[in-house]
């Protein structure tokens, strides 16, 4: 799965939130300032070509739906970051955020609880 451009990713965020829609729906739900209609239509067609979106035609409009779940995309991108920047080590990732004081003790304790509960 290739990383999406910033614009493609933002369109996917809106489409995931909507769970599908026509270009006008995406434009209305897009954070301001929304790109022009033609730009969104072109981006959605590109996402469709690359397998991230599927569409169905109804008359003269297309209904677009995500073909890739947000969870699947997020997991794939996060795995790539961990592989590239943290030598495939989740421990190194957590240690990095702890050292930079980007994660609190309470959050770390919650992570430990989540791991322990998963084992049960």
C-alpha cells in the first residue's frame, strides 16, 4: 500500500467519516477551505484508479466509497514508520515518545494495562 499525498489523505479522511458520498458531499464535509469541485473529482478518480476508492454511477453522478478501511491504511502507514525510523521496534517507538515527554506516565500505564488485558 503506497502512502497517499496530503490531499489524497485528507479526501480519504472525509470519505471515511462520511462512509461514502458524491463529490458534493465530500466538498461540503471538507475542512475549510475546501478545494474546487473539479479538484476533488479528479482526486477521487485517482484514488479509485489506485484501489483506495470504488464508485458506482447513478445517472450523471458517481457515488464514491472507501475500498480501504481507515484502520487498514493507518496500520500499514504506522508499520512503515516503525520499520523505517524505529528499526521495527514498538519499544523504540514508545521510548522515543517517553524521552521526548510526548507520552505521560498515566498513558504508559494504560498501555501496559491494555497489553495485560489482551493476554487474559
